[in-house]
C-alpha cells in the first residue's frame, strides 16, 4: 500500500513548467529593467535643424564628414551636472569631434543662467517640443548619442558619462566603417 | 532538454526583428474633426508606454517625457495619421518596447491563455463525465427521511447543515 | 549593544527553526510524542525570538540608534515618530526581518492553537513551516542583516523612502500584505503535511480552509490598499496598472480563491484532492515569485522600491520550493485516495460550477503570470525588449471576470449533486430576470457602454442569487419554527456563519465589480492651467483657484494649490492638491486632493505651480463609484473572516437537521 508510487505525469508536467520558469527569472539578473533599449544603434541618425542658444542654425546633415556627439541634458537633472565638467573638456581633448548639447524639457532662461556660470565650450541647441529628443527615442536625461562621419548612430550612452566611457565611445565612432550598401 | 523545449516554444514566437528606422509616412488621410482629436489621442496614447514611468501609458502619465510624446501624438492625430501609422512612428523611435500591447506576431502570449482555457474546459468535461458515471447514490438509512422530502427543502437543510 | 542583542535573537531564531524542522520530520515519521513536543517548543522559540528581534528593531528606530545599520539606512531625526515606526518595512533588510516576525506569529499561533489536535498532520506541518523559517532566519542572519553595526556612528540618517512616508495608507498596506502573503506559508505547510502524512480527510480540510481564509482575507484587503494607495499618491487617477508588483500580489490571490472553492468539493465528495493541493502549493509558490518580483530588481515597476543582490539567493529558494512541491506531489499523490463514491453528479450542479470557476481562475492566474514574465522570456530568448501592459491584461481580464461573476450567480443556485433541468431553470429564473432588468434600467438612464452594461447585468444576476441564498434560510426558519425575523436571522448567521460569510464575500465581489465597471467606464478628465481666481468645471463641480501656498515641514517642503469647490451651486468645501519635495528626491511627489462622495470622486492632481503662485496646472478627474470599490473589497474580506470562524461543536442535532451524519 504505502510502497512509493511515483506519479510520472505530475513530475514531468511540473518540471516542464517550473524549470523554464526559473530559467527565465534567472535570466533577468544583471540587466537594468529600467533601461530603455535603443533601436537606433547602427541606423542612420535622424536629421534635425535647430538653433543654438545664440540663434545660429545647426543641421545634422551639414555636419557630415566628422564624428558628432549629441548630449541630451537639462538643468533639473543632477547626473547631467555631474557629467558636465567632463563634456566641457571634451572638445579640447577630441578636436576632430563635434560636440552638441541638446536641451531637454527645460526653460531657456534657466539654461542660460547655468551656462553663464559654467561657460559654454560647445553649442547647446534648443529643441522646441522635444521633437529631436523624441526622434532619437530619448527616455530620460542624460543620454548621449555617438554619430560617425557617415551619419550613422554608433553608440548610445544612458546616464552620466565617465572619462573612460566617453573615450571608448569616441574611439568606436572614429573607427566606424561606412555603411554597407543601401543607396 | 528543458532548455531545448523552451527554445522551441520561443522560436515559435520569434520572427520579428527591429522595425524600420525612418518610416516614410504616407500622406495623411483626412484630419479628424477638431473635437475628436483629444479623444483619439487619448485612445492611441493609452497603448503607448511612458518611457520614464514604465508601467503607465502616456495618456495616464504626466511625466515630462510622457507629456512630450502625448503632445506629439496629438499633432500626428490632428494631421490625419491613423493609429497604425502613429504606432509605427513610435516603434521606429523607441522600439517595440513602447507598445503596451504586444503585437499580433507575439501570438504566443495571446494564444497561450486561450490554450489554457481549452485544456481547462477539456479537463472539466472529463471530470464531469466521470462524476456523472459514478453509481447512483445509495442513501444511508438515516438519510432516507431526507430524501423523501421536497428536493428543494432537502437542499436547504443540506446548506444549513454545512 | 543593540547590534549584539539583535544578532543573538536572530541566531536563536535560526537555531530554533533548524532544530524544529529536524525534530518535526523525525517526529512525523516516528510518531514520537516527545519529538513532537520538542518541535512545538522550537516553534514557540522561533516565534518569540523573531518577534523580539522586530520589537528590538523598532526600539532602535525610535531611539535613533544610528549604530545599527538599518537605522542608519532608513532613519532620520526629522522623520515623524509615526513614520519612524513604520520604516521597519521601508527598506529591504527591515522588511525581511518583518517577514520573519510575521512568520513567527503564525508559527506560534499554529503550534499553540493545535497543540493537541491533528496529531498525524501537525509534526510534518510544523517541520515544513520551520524549514521555511530557517531560510528567512538565514537571510536575516547573513546577507540581509539589519542589525549589522555601523562604525563610525553617523549623527543622522537620510530617512525612509519618500514614497513611503507620503501617505498614512503606507502604514497599513505593507503589514496587511505581509500578514496575507506570509500567512500563505501556513496552508502550504498544512498541504505538505497532508502529503507527507499520506492522508487528507475532512477533519484536516476544515482547519486547512480556515488557515487559508485568514491570510486570504488579509491579502484581499492588502491588494485593495495597494490600489488605493497608488490612487491617493501617484496622481494619475487610477488604482490598478497591471504593474508587475500589483500582479505579484494578485496571482496568489487568484490561486488561493480557486483553492477555497475546490476545497468544498474535497469536503463534500472526497475528490479533487490532488488538484486542490496543486492550487494550494501554487498559492505559496506564487507569493514567493511575487516577493522575488518586488525584491530582485529583475522586474521594472512603478513601485519597485527595493533593489538588491538578494535576488539570486531568493531565486534559489524558489527553485528548491518548486522542486520540493513537484516532487512531493509526484511521490505522494497516490496516498490521497478518494473517498468512496457519493453518487453520480449531474452536469448542471454545484460541483460543475465550482470546477468551471476553478478553470476560470486558473486561466486568469496563468494569463497574469505569462503577461508579467513574457517580456523577460522574450529578452532571454533574443535580447529584445517589449512590453505587456494594461491593454493586454484587460482584453483577457474582462471576459474572464465576467464569466467568474456569472458563475458566482449560478453555482450557489444549484444543489450539490445537481438539479434536473426543470428545477435548475426555476432556480435561475429570478437571477436571470434581475440580470436583464438592471442593465435595461441603466440603459434607460443613460449608461451606454456595452462592457459596463454587461458587468452590471452579471452583477445583478449574481446579486439576486446571493441575496436569495441569504434570505431564504431565514424565511424557511421562520416558517418552520415560528421564530421572529430577527431571531431567525441571528440563528441563521450564528449557526451557518460559514455559508453566510461566503455569500457576504460574494456580495463584496458584486459591489467591487459594479464599482470597477462604473469607475473604469465613465471616468472624465481634463487638464487645466488656471490663474488666480479662474474657475473650471467638471461633472457638476465648479472649482475656483484661490491661490498657492508654500508649506515647510521638518522632513519635506511642499507647494499646495487651494481650490474652493461648489457642486450644483452649493459650496462643498476646499480642495488642496500639493507637490511634496523631499531632500532625497529630485522629482516632487504629489498628494492629489480627493473629494469623495458616494456617487464618485473629484480628483485634483497638481502638476505645476508657476513661480509666485500666479497660476497652477492641474489634472482633474471625475471617477464614479470609486468609494464602493474599497468598501466592496472590505466586505469581501470580512465575509471571508466570518466564514473562517470555527464552528462550535454541534451538540444534539438541531430540529431542522434530523440526520447529523448526513452531510459534512
């Protein structure tokens, strides 16, 4: 009577459900669930034509031929202020790369006050309605896009840049090959 | 073995890969009446995910990023783009992640509950037919008095005793 | 000092739990009364040490002893006493300690309450229970040690997470949730006890059902409090977003509710034992998965407060429990032989409806589980991210919910064993009439949404059925025994509280369903920016912006916008939504102002105040019937508790039931 009789059916179905389940839960470790993935890496960068704080027009298409770094930021964002000094030095460290700040959801006077204090070492573009930010799929600030000389997005960095991550991404962008084909 | 099966299951759902980057929107249709724009926007926005709050739709969230997306969606609606075009527009920029409702190609997530329902109903039918075939109740002597009563009253007493 | 004392208590708890688990299994196998006595003593030892450890932590928090790691992490001198006490569960390590404390309460209650009863099951039950205790005590003793000493001792701390100290509901939602969540370990252990003992008889099903109903009732209210909290705090005007954390609390509830119903079939007919145990074990496993979802940082969520490296350890525990449950079922299922046949069951019967209810609840549970983990599955498979959100869940939840409410009306109307066609039809005539009449009236008075009308229809159907179930026995008693209406009512409630409680819970479900249908279907909203003195109008209310105020409190600062409200011309008071600024948070946390009325809530959520308070932007919502959602869920829970009250041993057979042995 009490000789153990294994219910194979329960065993097999149970394990078939539970083992993949644990596997899936385990696969989530080490990934940031809050990070929004970029679908734009390796794709042509969306064009824009904006004006900078001094009213000069800037269009991405006119910058072809040199690597471009676009940094979306705002004055209400603490991590942006953390990475700001690094970006201030960047144009001098990487003279062949064009740096642009794009202001994200902010008031122009607040930006002007902030830049007056820190000094403006590279142009900052006003983005009415956040249209350019939306085209780039920006979810929050800071986000930084690295665009190669052929106008492709090579990398996207979410969160404040460190000197290493900046150098790494810039090197990647400089070394980027021309797009394969597509007329 | 388990891993293999798992991969098989998933392979059934995998075909979709990255959307086109720059959707060339076809010329918009006729713009909706001005008073319909807000309702349409709210409806379409309810299916789009706010990128910073993560759980909520851009219609529900008033976070900065959601507001910008919502305003842009309203512009697109007012210009006469339809829901599919607007969804494609956002998928091209934020990825499929932006859709709160997985598209039809992820049919597994849609169909699996239905399969569960089918299996469940099948099981129900089997159990019920087995119950039905069980030999008819032989009332205990003490129950005889009950059984002879009006069936409803028997049930009632049954309940009260419960 | 407190660090050392705390650590001692935690280690004592660990030792008691480990010893109790070992002796419990041994006593179960050898039927040794002495071994069982030791097991119970260990259970009490664990309970007392873990409860004392919690009290000690509260003492450390209240006295601002920043030499204790957890106090340094969540304490602050500026935080009001009230929030200081509840910050016991404000952060990960404290919440695991609290978990162990609640576990202790249950363990003691079970060990003392059933000291001399259910001797075949109890040693195994306590053994499984204490094995779970070992895991939590280990966590508290090692990677989640809240008592770790801090050196140098900081002078002040950062205070608890602002979201947790923003609303009084936060004092109730987490403990209620823990009592519900942690409590599910008891029926799990009792179910394992039945499998290990190799028997599951009506004598064990009754306490099992009772010990399931208690955590179920708390979990029910906790889910509602969570929704209410997000309604009152998050400022978007909704109460449920199918967020992973919300789903985490909902899934065990679904599985548990299914079990409570299938257990009746086990009691009545002696069948469905294995299936009921699957539901029961799943309930506990789903609470573990839910905890993992909140604590591991693997899922994203509006309120995943706590991220940590505890995830892998916890997942390991989940894996062990899964393997244990599957293995135990597979190895021991054959011991649960069904009772001898109680006769054939017609297809149209109470049993069939309960089975259908089980199918609906199980599919519902699996749907929520799949929707919640599908993004993870997809990412594990090809690295792409996608979302499964509200639109997906609602497409499944609406039809399943409708079916469930419908079955709730059919089931109680049918007798056990089944009715023949004509009798069944007669029983259903009145509910059907109600189910058609109410939507017709609603339609005539201007409600036109098909989903809402359908929800109203099934609710009315189930309402007629439930009310009849409550009223009929009273009338029958009155007629049969000549008692007064009051007497008969009291007698029916006290003598048959178990089924009365169940029908009261069903009434709560109906109220909740109606409130859900109306609040989701007829919400109105508008976003406005108003200057001082401006007014706006919504749903018969006129609000006038009278100005902004700045508020300074020790732990936060805030801006508020003041509105006066009139409804249909009569002044009804003021409304002051505010935005709170905490030193630790970049973005403000809102406190929407909710003006509740029985017919609905006027909800003002402040978005922005212009510098100087010249203008304010608010989102305004009118949500009908929300209050009844909270009330309905509370009724549901109270009905469950009433049903859980143990029956007094029935003395001589009451006159109405001539055959005491006939049905139990």
